[in-house]
């Protein structure tokens, strides 16, 4: 495990404290112990000297008494049996010198002299060591004190070490706990803490009958900031949005970042729409001044969804989804900045949930099927490709168009399973149509995929498995993506388009000319075709602007080396104008509507529609039956 500078400094500090604490404690204890020993020794020595003086006085009196009695004996005989102590020798001395002694140890120093009473000039001299040391008791006490101090010092060191380690662990745990609940970029609480806090507030609402206001916030045009100015500038914007939101709310309100450019503000105690709207307007007003980014001033705008939670609110997630739904209404409605979740939205949300459940069941029951629409060469009527469209044969509802259920599939996570089914089924059908090698040229099949599908980690392996299991040549599978998806920074960074190209799959850009795709990016892709969106085809017969768009797309496609296909062709007038503008391939209801694969067997076998030399067309017998 790598040890960072902060961890290393912390470990050095813990070790230093662990060593310094017992060392300091031991030194202090030894100083105090030796001080006590010195005092004890001094006191013991003084006591020893006092005892010696008492004994010498007694000896001097005894010597005087014997001399008064006239006892005739020399000094040695006189001192026999008279001892001041076991370590002391006695000597009698008069004016003439030493009379006698009882030790003969002349090297002992004089430790006391006392005159003999009644005999001037006679002195009892005590010889002994020059200094009397303390008795054994102080030494024992000192030794015990030193040992106790040493043990106590070790204990202090161990306690200090454990204490520092415990504090370090507690600090690390606190940091980890905070990191799990705080958004690192903005410093706001994150989704985990928000949901925990929201659960608690809704529980209080159930107990006390109070209400709670919730505002779901999304930054408008944030993706554009990231794509055009860079993610570092996007991070600057997020931090400034967080700062202004916190500054514009009341004390006790909670501001959280869900992730990306989504924020949530909770207002405890708010029970009516008017108050919540005022609070939302206050937050909106905080963004009237531009945000100063490194690239210059940026006028940020927010879309807000408002919802009120009370005792009847099912769950925190339900309240959050309500506000999220209202936010999308605000974002999709020009001229408004916030919207309330009302009964209509509640009904829409319930309907969306029911549709998602039915879609999941329908996918498992095989209710989703593919219909196919040919791409026709206008100069010959040849069918040059087929595009697959998913349809839902929902019992009791007839055929459900993909625009009704694909957004639901994106939201509830079914798009992955649905995409796998579509790709595999399309590959199997294309393999069947191309099984007769005598029919040429080969017939490619195009499958639309979304950005979310492309960015799924298993997308390329899934495509590879579908191609292998169906035995369809990879070049006959066309992955159709929108222009904005092809130019998206995340898609380009993921390398998924390059991986598909290496796999041999062809790429087709749909909705060409509708968005802001960069020619510099698109020309790097080996495109098989580009498709003109139906909105540009709808009024191409009488709109000079749409005619200019189509003409520009034709020229761009020529630069890219790709075919140009006009989508959604429905009238002969549209077809005539497209031909004049240089479009050579088209698809739409004017030729054939999307139909099940079984109804297109003859057409795909002949690879040809009978077209008039004018703007119209004549279907072959098989094609006519298919259209019927």
C-alpha cells in the first residue's frame, strides 16, 4: 500500500511522541528519585553523627569515673569494652600525646573529640570514616522508586502510543466518513447524505404533519460548456453554482449535489407552492450576474422542478422523481424557469412507470419485433440497404411506435437488453436475406443505437457476438448514430467507434445537418452513409432554407466519401426537389413503409423497386403486396 506524505508525517509524529513520552517520564522520575536519595542520605548521616556524639559523651564520662576511682591501667586497658560503634576506634589523648588506642588503625580520620570530665587535658578521640553514609533503607527506597519510575515510563509510552494511534485512526475514519457524504468538487453533501437526510425529514413529516419543499435543479447548456470550453471550466461553473445556491437559501435548508450538473435543495417546513416558488425565484435571482470563468463571463441559467413532500409521500425516491419530472417540464417549455409537480405530472409519472413495467414484461414475452424499410437508389430503383426499426406489438394497444417507449427504456435501464435483441435479430434477418450468393450485390442492414448504448462497456463485444452467431459479414452491419453522438467528446474518448471500425462494422451518421457536428471530427470516421433528417426533407419542395441545407449536406458527404440518403420522403414533390439537389438515395413512405421481414422477402431477393422516370414510382407485384 502506498504511503502518502501526510501518512508518513503522521507516523513520524506518533513514533516521536511514543519515544519522547517514556524518555521524558524516566528522566524526570530518576531526577526526583536521586533527589530523594540525597535527602535521605543526608538525614541518615546526620542521625548517625548524633548517635556517635551521644556515645562519645557516655564513653568520656565512663573514662572520667574510672580515673576518679584511681584505677591504674594504661589507656588501652581503660578503653577495653568501650566502643562508640562498630566502625569507630577510640583513642585517649592528653597534653603529652596519645596514651593508648583500641584499634591501631592510624589511617582512620578523627570524627569526634570529647574532653573527659574532671581531667583537664584528657580527651577521648573517635576515629572512623570521614563521612557516614546513609543506612540501607534509603537505598532500597531509591531502587524501588527507580524501578517504579521505569515501569511507569514504559506505561506512559505505551498509553501515549496507543492514544496517538487511536486518534489517527479516528481522524482517518472521520475523513473517510466525510468523503463518503461530501461531494469533493463543490463541498456540498452528496446523494447518499441527501437521501439519508430526506428520509429523516419525511419521517418527521409523518409524525408531526409538517411538509417539506424540494427543488430539483439542472444547469442549462452545461454540456455545451464541457464540450466547447473543457471540463476544467465546467468544474469552475459547478463550484460557482454551488456557492451561489448556498448563499441564496435560508439557514437550515440543505443544498446537495446529485452528480453531473444536477443539484437538489431541501426546504424544511415549506408546505405551499407559493412559498416554494418564492424560494426558487430567490435562487434564480442569484444567477442574474454572469459567472466569471477563465474563458470569460458566462450567463448561467437553471431549470427547476418543484415538489412538496408530506405525510402522504411514498418515499424519498418518489419525491425526488416528482421534482425531476417537473424539472424536465420546465426545461422543455420556453419562457419558464421552474415548474411544479402536479396531479397531471403525477399521472404522467404513474403512466410512465406502468409503461416501463409493461415494456419489461413485453420484452420477456417477445412482443418487440423488427420492421424494415429499404433505402432506394433513385436512378435505378435498386435496394441498396435496409434499416431496422423496433416495434412493440403490445396486446390491446396495437403497434406502439418506438418514440413512445424508447425514452422509457433509456430511463429504466431496459435499453441494453432491448439493444441486444435488436442487433441480434437484425443480423439474423440480414444473414437470411444474403444467404443466396447468386443475388448481388450484398444487402447491408442498419441499426440505430443511442449514445447510452454506445458507452456501455459490453457494446462492442455484444455486436461481435451477434455478427459471429448470425454468420453475417461484419461489413453488412451498419451502426447508425446521430451526428451529435458522433461528435460527442465522451464517445470519441471511449474509442468505441474505432473498435467498431476494427471489427469491420460500417458507420452511418443519422440526422445529418440537424445538429452541430464538426466536419473535422466526422471526416476521421469511415462513414458508409450520411442521412438527411426528415425535418429538412419535409418542406424541401418549397423552402429555400431547407434546400440550402440539403445542398450543403450533399457537398459535405462528397468530401467525406459517403452516400447521401434522404429520410422520410413522402411526396413526389419532395422527391423531385431532392433529385435536383443531387440526392441519389432515399427512404420513406413514398417507397415503402417499415414492414415485417417476412413481407419483404421478394423485394430483398430481387433488390429492386420499379421507379418511374419522373418523380414517382411503380411497385413490383411483390413490393405492392408488401406495402399493402
